[in-house]
C-alpha cells in the first residue's frame, strides 16, 4: 500500500474536502496548493499524477491529530522537591 492509498483512505474515512486538507496541513505550518493536492489523488497512470512523499503524509497525520484532538496543552514546569 502506497502513501497515496493511505492518504486517499483517510480522506474518505474522515469525509474531508480539499479545503479541509489544506487547512489541516496549515495547522502544522505545511503549505500545499489545491492543484498539488489533486495530483496526489489522481490515478497512477494519469500524466499529472504525483507520488505522496513521507513528509506530506507525516505532516497530514500530525495536522489531523491537532484537528481532531486539539493542540497539546502546555506542560507545567516541575516543582522542585524539598
């Protein structure tokens, strides 16, 4: 299974549109245009097909976590023991 397949399945499972995916990627400061995004979802034999790299999928998964759970709370500094 390729990164493109995983990305497609996540998109369908979460019922995400292109705008949603762009916003999710922006949560982790990763910019991608809609045309680049559409190239990832094309068939492999299409001339404008683009392979989904590990970096894109990793950033999408990190952004999806923030989108679904919210950002991580700030850690409180540990109190020194006496």
